[in-house]
C-alpha cells in the first residue's frame, strides 16, 4: 500500500515478559479515519505510545510519510506532523485555556525551540486570533481566560483536541475521545470529528463506543491480546464472528 | 484576555524604580537607610530575581546557585586586579564567566529533572566550594579570600594613564567611587534593569513556554517542543543573574571568599524567593529585602540588647526569654533562617505576595497549597492561582510512569 | 601492591558510612516517596548521641584537697568523674567504652526522633511536590545543626575508641590499620545485612518491598502502608544514627558533618540507582574506595585536587552514560 501515511511493520512490545503487542502490521491510508477497537488491555494505547515515541518498540518499525519514527523523540515526531490526544487529558493545568492553545502554535512557528524574548506573549495577534477561532469552534469560546483546572472533563478533552488542531497535523491520534462523556456530548464530538475529517486530516481513533466508531470510521482494526484479529470496513467487521467472540462479555455491540 | 497589559507592566516598572531610588528615604523609619545595607538589598534582590526565573518559571529547584554567585565575585575581583578598578569590565566578565559556568553545570544537571536536578546542582556547588578551598587556591586564594592589592598590574588602568599603585585602589564607575550612596545607586539602577528584564522574560512567549514546561513537561514533548534548550536558556540566564549579583558584591566590597559558595548561601536565595513568592515578579525582591533586613538586625543583637528590649518583663521571666531569644540572634541567625524556612514551606507556600493578595481580594484568592506549583501571576495581574487543591495521589517515583 | 590494599582498606570505613546513609535515603525515597534532606543531620545527631553519652559519663565531681596546694597557693582541685567515684574501675571502663555504650542509648533515641519527625512533619508532605519536601527537610536540617552548634559549639569534638580496639594492627609490614576501622567495617556490614534480612525474610519487609515496587497496588490490597512507612522511616533514622555513633572515633564530629555526608550520600544513591538498595550499598563502598585512591599522593601529584571531586565526576559520568545508575531498574529515570 503505497499511499500509507503511517505504516506499522512487525511491531512487538513487551513489558517484562508481558507481550502487550505482538506482530502488529498496520497501514493507515492518507485521509482515512481508522478506528482501533478491542477489549481493555488489548494494547491499543500501547500502540499509540509506540507511534508517538513514548515507548520504544521491542522490535519492528514505524514509518510516517516514509520517515522512520522509532528512536525519535516525541517532539521530533510531533514536528513531523503527528498530534495526539491522550486517554486522560494531558494539558497545562496551571495555564489558561487560551494559553494552552497558543503554546502549541509556537512550536509550529519556531519548530522545537525559539528564544522569543523580544516580543510579548499577549501581542501575538495572529496566533491569538487563530486560537480564539479554534476554541470558539470547539465550544470553548466562553472559557478563554479560565484556568484549565476549572474545566469539566469533557471540556478538557475538547481543549486537548484544540491544542492538536491548531498545529494542523497530518495525522491525528485520538485515544478514547468520548470516554466518560454524556450522550449529548458524545454526539457533539462525533459531529466535530466529522468536520475535522472533512478537512482531510488522517485520523486514528481508539474508541469503545461503537456508535462513534461506525459513524466515523472508514476502516476498523480489531486488537485483542496484543494482536490484530481482524481488519476491514465497518460492514466487514460487524459480521466477523472472531470480533464478536473477542468482545463477548466485554462490550455489547 | 490576559489580564496583564503592556501598560500595567510599564506602570509596575516605573513604580518599582521609584521605590528603589527613593529607598533611602522610604526605609529611613525602619532604620535601614544606610548604603551598606541598601546595597545588599539590591544585590540579593538581583540574585533572587535570577533564581526565580529558573525556579519560579520552570519549577526546577536548583540548590547550587551560590556557586554562580561565587564565580561572579572571583571573576570581578580578578578583573579589578588585572584590568581595571572600573566596575563595568568586572561586571561584564563576571556575567559572561558565570554564564559559561552555568552552561557547563546545566549541561549535566538538566539531563535530569525533579529531585535529581536538585541533588546534582547541590553536588556541583559543593564541588566548586571544595575546589575553591583546595586546588584552586592560586585563583581563589583559599581561606584568606581574594582581595585587591596595591601592587596588582591593572593593565587597562595603566593603558589609560591612571597612577596605579599610588594608593589603595577603590572600585569606581568611570571615576565615581563605588562606596556609600553612589555604590547603592549603582546597584539600585542595575537592580531596576534586572527587574525590567525579568518582566520581559515573564511576559514573552519564552517565559510562557517555561511555565508550560513547569505545568506539564510531558505534554511539551507531544506538542513539538524540545524542553532541554528552553531549560538550558533559563538556567544560563539565571546563572548570569547570580554572577551579576556576585560581581556587584565585589564592586561594593572588592574581595571574594569561598564561603559565598556554600550550600547555606544557596539555601538562602531559595528562602528569599519562596518567602516573597516563587513565580511572582516582585516576590523575590521583597523576600531578599526582608531576609537581609532581619539578618542585619538579628546579627547585631546580643544579650544586653535583648535585656533592654525585654526590660518591661519581670526579672525571672526576662531571664528565660532572653536566653531563648538569644539562640536566634547574633550567631544564631542561621537558626532563625531554618525556622523561617519551615514556617514558609508549611504555612505560606504561596509566599508573601500570595498572602497579600488574599488579604487584598479575599473572595477570589484561593490558597496556594504547595510551592512546587506556586502561583504564576502577580498582584498587578489577574491573580490567577490554581483553584483546586492539588489532589494528585503520590506517584511512585522509582517507577516508570504508567502509560495511557 | 601494599599501597593499593591500604587504600582499599582506607576507603571501606568511609564507604560503610556512605552506604548506611544512602541505604536509608533510598529506602525512605522508595517507600514514602520523600526526599529527606535532613537525613545527613540524623547521621550527625547520632554522632552527637555518642558525644553526649561520653560527656555525661565524664561529668566530674570536684573535691578540694587542702593537704596539697597548686603553684598559686590555692588548694588542689581533684576532679574525678562521678561514675568513677561510684563504681571505681568499672566506671573508668564505662567511660572508655562510651562509644559502644552510646549505641544502646542511640537506638531508642534515634527511633524516637525518627517517629516524631515522620508523624510530626514528613507525613504532611506525602502529597506535596518533591520541591516542598526538599525545602522543608532542608529547613529542618539547618535547625538541627544550628541547635547542635548552640549546645556543643562549632569545634569538632574528638572521641576515642575503646582501648581494646584503640590500637592499630599491622596487616603487612607496611600496612598499619587502626582496629576501629575494622570494627566499623564489620559493624556496617552487619547493619546492612540486618536491614536486608529484615526486608527479605519478614512479612513486614515483603510488604515494604512490594510498596517500593508499586505503592498503589499494595494500598489497594487493603494493607495499611502508612503505618508501615512510619516504621520504615524510624528504621532508616536508626541506621543513619548508628552510623554516626560509630563514626565518631574516625572523624571528630562537628555540627556541619551532616550536610557534608548528605551531599555525598545523595550522589551515592544516584550512582547506585535510585530505589535500589543493593545499588546504594555497593556504590557507597565503591565511591568510598575511589575517594581514598584519589587522595593518594601519587594520584594527587598528577591530578591535583582529584580527591575533592572524584565522587562528583563519577556521578556525572554515570548520569551521562547510564542514567539509571549502576543497579537501578531498567526504565527508571531513563526518559
Ligand atoms: N508502561 C507499562 N508498563 C507495564 N505494562 C504496561 C505499560 N503500559 C501498558 N502496559 C500493559 O500492556 C497492556 C496493554 O495496555 P494498553 O495498551 O493500555 O491497553 P488498552 O488497549 O486498554 O489501551 C496491559 O496489560 C497493560 O497493563
Ligand atoms: Mg487505553
């Protein structure tokens, strides 16, 4: 598959004897939304961790746009255009919402380091107006000057998503973006993700909520016990007996 | 949206400058209006401002900043000996050298974060202190300390035709002698400049990035930042501030000794900063002033002063009170310092600035519960302090973080 | 060859002290998650336990002897320690053996100090950031050492080893080695083995070790770790205190010895690998020996001052090439 944005080849990851991932081969195609599903502990987050440089794979390679990612620092991988939303929001708790979103834009402008002493942070009008725009888009327009630790869980997730979007990534990795959200919030997130998808960003989404998965995914990969047990379009996955088996007693599809 | 505008900052700077320059008058009523003491306020103010750029913004707690102070002092005295009694080359050389020294120490120490960083900086400072007392004696003059001699060459001064060796040389700023009030005003103006630069850093994207590192260094990586050069820059800037302060110590009194590099001196600047309020602009200067003021008063106390102070008490009670108070004054100043240290950490982690803010705007100022994550704003700013208690469970440190 | 053996021997006692302090540091850090900058002060307090006992035993009774006069014509003062006048020769013996006797005294005292410290201060800092823990224990360290300075003065107070082990032993013709250093070595090895045995063979120790691996899980098992951690803190205090007591005949204690040892012990912990007890012990001995080699004249004439900085240099190299330390677990401090 030559139009793969991200290709994961023969990746293994073990934690002191525990095989969290074994023999993972996966190609994420350009502009597709690819869902990764599987029971808890299947190794989904571990797979993302390997992709963003948080964990080094025990074996195997990850290529992004033809660049080898293994051995690179997280910041280098992000600079290549990979942004990630974590399962538990990773945001700057002591800063305000607008600051949280402006900061990631500096790493786009100045790359991984810039000694910006000559200007004032609050006078970066371009960066500021784009941040305001994105935040308003995501429904956080009322919270601009609030500290992030006053936000609700759902808002924190949205904020983290905003922090990724302002970077205009080529590849967006989402780890359970709707976990713990109420139905209405989840639906709003689906709409939002659909809009993001329409801009042509490649999305990898880990999700338990099948409603979300089937609303968004072009293709689905099913992970169980650290291996890929099925892959295909939503329709193919729905009818796959192996998937049903893996999920039996775990999730109601 | 940001609460603090450029105008606010300019007003703050003007007010600050006015207070410093009027210091001799303002501090008259508390008996602190003499040049020697005011010079100390200014110099340690600079030291603490610099320390705060590292600790207040990035949260990296250095326990070895006195080493840079010492390097600055030695460099300045050497400049007096070899080049000129003029303060400017001394300061320039001191700042550059301490910056280089910070680069070397930072290169190793910043490979680690948290307590490892604190331990490493402390170890480096101890190592410098040991070296200054032993092998480096040719440079530091060991226990005696390095001083300016009449017979020193002073090539620059000679070049400009000064009559070197005629009299015991004194430090000067293009002819103005750096003792007494001129000395204070010189230090005061440098302090104002140092303060202005710290405002610039605090308000710049660079400063905001440092805060973000303090808030969540992990996130910074996944956001495309390489934290190391940012931390390195902050560390070097902070080391240069310390070197500047050290050189001013030498300008006002041209001698340098190794005791300036001792761990107690490193601890003192930490205390100044947290007492005033780490992460605030004014706090460190305030803290430095308070510590130096009380050091001055307490060190001068002795039994007879105490006796007259507690004269109103009955004989027996007075005896006991004087005995106990005697522990904390004179030579016992360090004990007071230790007690103050604990009191601030336990009861006032936000420092005096945060305390003042809570008094001034009682409703909207939640309590700061720890120093490691202290307030980032100022009294002139928005007063944004974390609203929630930091209820994170203790994370086991000797374990890799769980991924998620 | 002899010279090398001598340096190794010389390094062992210092290494023993480093190991004992570092052991407590890493034990407390690994279990309670607290960085204790007052741990060096505890070592110092231990040393001053010995000083106090010695001073107490030596309290003198002054009797004027009118039959004899001094050169000034005043009656001669005869000073005898009370203990000698009460117990005679046994009293003299007690004074001579004040250092080992101090151990009996130091165990309960240090334990008490440890428990008071943990309950009265440290426990309130479990949930605060490491920076706060460092700062508050740093303040405590200053207070403790200043109090000792007030009481005992600023000068080192030499203590002597019991006469039985006061002399030196000739190991080879050129190597003369004080007995007490051998005693200290065996003492530290015994204490270290004791701590290890305690952690390995008791249920209590098992829980503690499990807690060092994964505190949260152990907490979930419904085990009251907090109370056990209090005891761990007490044990660490006693170990450091005893290390201090026994060290007094080697190094006359003064009020700031704690900080000197603390900094080096921290370095030892980092070199050994944070959270690794075995690492702390082996790095302690290793660095002690290295330091003693570095202070040899031959070495110093080539690299002047190397003895002052060798430990730090080793730490720097270790951090650069093997951040987790000699025996640290893989993955710890490597990111
Ligand atoms: N850092 C780690 N150390 C040890 N084990 C880990 C680590 N991260 C994940 N694991 C284990 O790997 C397995 C997969 O975890 P994860 O990828 O988080 O699953 P999920 O599919 O629910 O996201 C689990 O058994 C988990 O316990
Ligand atoms: Mg997961």
